[in-house]
């Protein structure tokens, strides 16, 4: 059995792993590279393998850094089968269409051909099949199954079995205190494992600490008469925020101000969450009880969802204080950049980062303290308050990653992936010291014989 790291090594994004047995080749994930210009240039490069040779692809979850190059793979000849859980497939079409729009704009700007178009997305969805957690999937000599990863609704780790060996791909692993989706499982009996390391060197705040920080920041922004900008990923992070604001508003913990969800994509994805919200496979019992009791957990007084461009533009005419939640989560596009252009220069306003900011992204540059940024071809001074809350992350922190790895003590080898080099090395060093497992940090294009 041969494992090749075609993406997800040395980078957080671009997950793309190939497993080969004889002439049969499968992939786990096929995501976009995001962050620096160097990383994103790879989205326009041909694959380092022939897509026509791939029999099947197993998708861990629908974030674009795990699915974003699927239409490109199809365009270059892939016609195998794509497998995922039902929510992941439901999310994927919306996210891929959104990504296609962004990539086509980037291609125009760079005077390049777009990697794929809307038709390619539609064709990819025809190849996609839904499978439940723990349902066995046979692809020639491979057997695979999805295991709950607790990261976003429907997210999975993938367990691949062939030649008497078991290889576990962690996918993105969830935080231990996800508020409404069911938590991750802890597999034990595997020979090899790949583990993500987005926060491989960091520890998150506790849930109560993040709530109190959120309350305080809203109150301070209100007192200052400013705008609280919250760049948020449309999938999971936005729904977490709505769930939290639902609690804060309904229990009178924050002042009565307008809260805008200015993201058509997030609004549509939230409807998919509602579709699964009474299914105990995906939603925790306490959340289901709230919903059955009449609490619309993603809605509350003062929330305004702005679907159209006109509605979005009208937010500017609403006198502060106000809260604006919008994508993209790293400020690399989407409606949030219009609000940032308007309010980053305002000392009364605040920007709150609640998700990972990739190296090179606009969000990361703002967070790192640059004095000015270029948005829509204009230089904007950064004078607003900058805050971050890691406790909202949908990723496990170092403590929880080590806990997850502690169940894999019988594994022959573990590979640390999907992290910036210092995060991956920090996790590897701690796991090596505390757990005594053989662990390494692969590089892009590395090949391992298993």
C-alpha cells in the first residue's frame, strides 16, 4: 500500500491524499489551497497525477479546502465515484458554486483561465453518493467507512482498510465543546493515522470564557458607538455564532442592537442545518430538546438576514452600534470586505476573528497588526480594535489532539498534516514525548510505503 501527500502537508489547506494498492487508486479529499499567493497559485496548476486513474474519492467534510478542487479534477478527466455523509453532499453543491464564482473572478484578475465552471460543479454532483457513518463502502480491494469527526455537521474521519492494514485519515477534528452537533469518535484499532494540526501548538479558551469575552466586546462596542465586524466561515462558525447570540439575546445578556447576517451562502447553509436539526445522529439531545420546545436556535429578536445585494448595501445606512457577521472567514473575499473597507479605519469599531486566519490572508495581516491594507484597490488604515477568540474554533486544540492520538497507541506510525510547520512540529514533539508513538511531519509530495 502506498500513501502520497499531494496536499495537506506543509500547509493547513489543500488536503489531497492518494492511497494505492496495485493499480487501484483512491483519494481522500481534494481541496483548494488558501492563504498566501504562493499557496493559491497551486489551484491553477494541473494535478501531479492523472485524474482518470482515480476510482473513488472519500470526502471528510464540505469546507472548501477539502472539496474545492473536485470540479477541476472532473474537468481533467475524473469520472469515478465521490462518497460522503448526507449533510456533506448537501453543503458541497452550495460551497462549490460559491467557490467557482470567487475563482472565476481571481482568474479574470490574473488573466488566466478559471480552473472550472458551473457546469463542472453540476457534473461533479452527479458522481456523488451519500453514505451513513460506519456504512461499509467497497472499492475493489479497498473497504472504507466514515467516522464522526465532530468538526462540522456531517464531518468525518475516514478509515481505509486494504491488504490487512487500516489507515485512518482524521479529517478536521472538532473541538470538545461543540454546542449542538454530536461529538467526535475516538477510533483505536488502526495501523497508520494522519492527524490534522491546525492548532497543534495552541490551547483554546474555555466555553464560558469565550462567552464572557463576546458579551464584553459587544457591550464595549455599543458604548463606543461603533460596529462589531465578525468575519465568519459560512459553514459551522456562523451557525455557532447564531446559536450563541440566540442565548445572549434571549437571556438579556447583551444590549438590544441590530445583528446582521450578511451572507447569502451562510443563510442557505443554515437551512441545511435546520433540515438535520431533529436527527440524533447529527444533533445533540439538548439542542433537539430546545428545538422541539419551540426555540429556533439559529434565530432571535434583532437578527436580520440580508440575502440580496440591495439589502446588504442598506446595512451601511443603519446607524451604529450594530453587529455584522459576514464571510469570508479569512476576509479573502465576500461581503465582509465591504464592511472592513468602511469601518477598519474607525477607532470606535472592532473586528473580532473567531476562526483560523491562514498565513498571507487579509484577515491574518489585520490580526498581525499591519497599519494599512488594500481592499478593493483602496488603501484602508487599520485603526479599529482587533480581537480574537480561539474558543469558537471548530478545530481541536493541542490538548484534544493529543487526547485523540492517545487512543492510537498501537499505531505503527502517525503523520501530522494540515498545519503550518510550527504547529505540526509542536504537536509531533508533544505526542512523541508523552505518548511514545512514532510520528513524523511529511512534506508535500512525500510518498510512504505502508
